[in-house]
C-alpha cells in the first residue's frame, strides 16, 4: 500500500535551519537580541525610572527589536549575497 506524500512539504527546508546554515553569526546574533527583548520589556514594568517623562528601558527595547528584525532579515537573504 502506497501513501501519498506532498513533495513540496518535504522539499522546503526549515527557514531557521537555512539561515543557520548560510549565515550562522547573523542568525545567532539576531536570536540573542530577540531573547533580550524579554527582560528589556519586563524591565519597563518593573523599573519606575524615567528620563524626560519616558521610561529608561524604552530605547534599549526598541534598539534590540529593530536589530533583531534587521539581522534576521539579513540572515534570510544571505544566500543571495555574492
């Protein structure tokens, strides 16, 4: 008895594995910044300090978030770079 399998599902690699293969440094740095978003976000609610009316943890959170997206996007397209 043969079972039908979808060849598209089996030929598509996991995007994270592909990024780790082509650009391991960019992927790991991006994932590390993604993990840093958790304590930075929690610190906004725990630490009451402000600077000119803005919580002091807003800027590090935004910085980590933007670098997280940038590095993972660059790692995703790394296989297309010369």
